[in-house]
C-alpha cells in the first residue's frame, strides 16, 4: 500500500533519536540492525512489549517511536492513549500488517503520527520516520480521505472533551483546571487536535464542532 505525506515530503538533516517496540524478536532485531546502520538515525532503545516501551520513553529522549500494532499486553491503542496524557513524548509511527483496513484509521484516531505497512520496504519506513520527525503526518491516502469525511471521529476521548469545553469559551488556563492537566499538556492536546481537524485556530475548531453537532441533530 503506497503512503504519502499530508504536507508533502520533507527531509531532516539532524540525527533522529528513535525507539522500536515489536513483539516479534526477529523483526525487532532486523529493524534494529537497519536503523543502527543508517547515519540518519540514533537507535536509543528497543522493547518487545508496550510496558517496556513506556519505561523507555520515561527515561530517554526519543523523537520518533516505531511500534507494532499488536504489542503485548497493553496494545498500541492503549499505549498511545497513555503517551498522549504526558506533557511531551515521541511521535509514533505504527508499523504493522494492514490486512485489516481499519488499523491506519484507528491508529490516527488514537494519536499516532503515521502508519507504514510491513509490506513496504524498510527504506520506506525510514523515510516515513524522517517525515514524522519533521512534523508531518503520514498515512495511506485512502484512509486519510475516509477520515476527512468526518474529522471529528479522529479525536480521542480527551480531545472530544477538550473541544466541547473550547466551544464553551474556556481559555487554556481554564481547560488546565477543568481537566486537571498542566498548561503544557493542554497545548500539546490542542496542537494534535488542530492537526487532526486540519484547522489553524480554536475558532476554526469550534466552528467545525458546531457544524458537526448541527448535522448530527438534524
């Protein structure tokens, strides 16, 4: 399945710190070897479980994480949910089989920054990691088009709650108090939310929210 960047292809010149989590020891070893040999990347750590990967990101500075969708025992979706609750963390690319067409859509909805099929070459995966490190989101084109039909469905539960509070006119400080999270975490969630909705401001996000609610109640 061919993937493309939402914002176009971009390259980054600095070395990218990456972490890899995969439940298959052979795949984990093969990916680790390839990333260690490529001068564009610095492989910081690897793990075979979601819990192990969480330990890694809490103690190491990683720009991009490459994770298997079926990581034991939490799974990728729960892992992404936990990471989104942190003030800062790596951007995540899901590297998985895509026989189930829902996986890229679910990965984006959970907060991943990209998806790359295991049917693609490792070189393509490396390119995707580079684009994600540069701030892009990279998903299969058809899945992105489906998501854009109803962008509100890409938001996590936390982001759904946040946009409802935005629509009530709450400031970042009020959001921080209401949701019991730091201001930095509020800004992190807003940035991800705006990116998913393809908007540039809270005014545009609120307009989309009300448009969605009106169409749903008609």
